[in-house]
């Protein structure tokens, strides 16, 4: 089961200046334990196709927030919008 999220995230660190390593979302810091998959989404016509988004399916571990003793594991699809240079959560995977 997957939910659509579509909200902004703040990328904190990237591995090899490409793969997400840690990010902040909804007041929590998430550390990427594994990048399960990566792909790009294109835009434009045949002759001028350029990647618009870099997409990543990641397995994460969230640091506990204030008042919450447990960590939250999760699988998320996140992407970097290359035009706006912003990061977003695309889907939350169950």
C-alpha cells in the first residue's frame, strides 16, 4: 500500500554528492539506510529530452522526536526537482 505525500523535505547530506543520505521532514531527521532503486523522469520532446526529476526509493530510520521514545523505520519514494532544485516526498510505501 502506498500513500501520496508530495511535501517538501530539506536534504541535509548526500552520499557521493548524488544519493540522499539524510534529510529532515515533518520535524524529524531521517537517515537513509539503503537506496533500493533510483531512476529519472524525463520532460520535453524527443530531441530535447532532459531529466526533470531524479527519483529514489529509500529505506530510512528516523531519529525519535521529542516525547517519542521509538524510531520510525520507513520506505519512501523521494525526488529532486532538477528545475527548481528542491527535494520532495513522492510516496510513502507500506
